[in-house]
């Protein structure tokens, strides 16, 4: 009877030992596999393009002054017509042009400052704006602005409110190829890293496209834009 019990106890102990060994092996393999999944490399891929602007917004602002309000309004209307005729002579259509409401100031009605230091009581300004996709026409006409001065229109210099803008609106057409290029560049960097570390590049763990930016190529050529995107990708590494 005792021998039978000893045999059963031995078998039970052997099974328990075998179970613990197998469990330890599986646990060790699982930990090793889990740690392998933690081995990653994060890389960035860049894509850049130069693109010509396809929209121009050109505000032409001038100012006038007078002692009589009626004379001031008449002067604004006359100079507006001079600007409109100038634009028409250079190939712009009525669809391209808009005229803002004039801004008029009565200096004697201001609650601050000394109105007597001004020669004229009233000051007014008007802005004639051009919105067109003919960017080259705008660029060539801007160089003729001196002609307006010869016709009696003193055009104000560019300011925050009246600044020529060049816009690139074709981003959607560039997005697919630029994202592909940025992704390929990122993968090339990751493969080089994996090769240097004696590893193999695995699947993508995470990816971030990044934000597209559109900037002037430089301050002298605002009509040429630099489009840029940076993609960030994280890959698994394997031995």
C-alpha cells in the first residue's frame, strides 16, 4: 500500500515539475517575444516641392485730403476711375476688380490731438482690389505703378491692410505624391538604422502624416511657394 502511495506521489511530483518547467519556458518565450515587440525605431521623412502661386490679390490704396467734404468725395471718385481705367488698359476685367467703400475722417471731430496742425480738415482713402488667377499679369502691371503717379494718383505703400498676396491653391493635387515620397524617405532611413544595428525592419507600429506648410520661397519671390510636409513613422525591429 505504501509503495503504491509513494509511486503516485512520485508521478504527481514529476507531473508538477514538468508543468512548472513547461510554464517557465512558455513564460520566458512570451516575455522574450513581448520585449521584441518593444524594439522600435522612430524616423521622419521629408518631402518638399516648389510651386508657382496661382492666385493674386492686389490691393491698390490711395489717400486724399480736402477742406470740403463734397470735394473730397468727388476726388475719391475721380481717382477711383483713373485706377479702374489703368487696370482695364492692362487687361483686367470687371470680374477681377472690386472697389471698397471709402474711409473718411473728419479731423476736427476727433477727440484727441490738435486738428489745427493739419492743412485739410478731411482725409479719405479708397482701395481698389484685384483678385485674379493671372499672376503674371499682376506682376507685370505692378511694375507700371509709376504711371498712376503721373496721372495724379498717389498710391500708398504696402502695409498690413494693403499688401499684395500670392496664393497657391493646388495643394490637394500634390498631397498624394508628397505623402508617398515622405513615407518612402522615412522607410529608407529606418532601413539604414536597422542595417547598422544588425536588425531587420518590421511592420509599421504607428504613423503620423504631419501638417502641410506653404511658405514663400524667399522674401524676393513671394509668387513662388515652398510646400513641405514631414511624416513620422515608427517601425518594429526584429533580429
